C-alpha cells in the first residue's frame, strides 16, 4: 500500500481558513456577482471557491489572501462556464434564450452581433495586455477594488496602480481604435 503522505492537521487547516478566507467572503461574493451577473450563479461560484480554498489552505503561504482567493473565484467561474458549454451544442437556441440579458428585449439581431463583436475585441485587447497591466485592470475595473485595495493585493504603491491602469486603458483604447470599434470622441 502506498504511503498517503503527511497527515493533514484539520485544526490547523480550520484556523488558517478562518484567518485567511472567512474575512474575504464578502469581496469574493461581490467579485463573483460582477463576473456572473446572477446572484445564484455567484453563490455557486463562491461555494466552489471556498471548497477549493479549504482543500488548498495547507499549501497557501499566507501572503496576499485576497489575490489568492479572487484567483480561485475566477478559476471556479471559468470551470463552471466550461461545464455548461455542452448544453450549447445540444440546443443552442434554448441556451441563448436562457443566458440572454433581459435588457436585450426588443434589440435587433444586428445590434446584438455588433455588440458581441465589440465585446470580443475588448476581450482580445484585455488578454493581450502584459500581466502587470491586466492584473490591475482585473482588480480595479472588473472586480471593483479601490486603488488602495489593488495596491495592497499586488504589493505596489497606489501611484503604480494608477499609472498601470492609465497605460492599460490607453492600450485597450488603441487596440479598439485599430479594430475600428473604439469609442468616438474619447481621448
């Protein structure tokens, strides 16, 4: 029989979970809600992230718990979307009806397609950013953290956050302009 490795100290794992994870549950939910735009899905993502965090708490070094947890939240969301994709292949019309934003009622197919093209260009621009810029955009613009919270998570001064955010936004705008979908009249 193979050696199962070192035995986990459950009391220590619980203490670390209480110390590092529980104080961040509210921000985890806020971020999950901003990603999913659905409270039920956000709760599911947070629950999955909490389970993953508990399983991995022994390997966590204690530095930047919020950044660690928000990465887990983002990955839990990505995995939940991947699990839902087979439905799209079975019945794409039903899936699109289910995930359609209620604000889309009455909008033309052309408007929706143009918007999806714009969203795709924004995603391309975002993913093409260097990590240091993409991390700041993710924390501030997507997750809604303050400059100070982002600075604390990344371990850099607030001025660095502001500078990187400005440069990242400028790069995204330049990409959108080059693709012909940039906002008009904004410099």
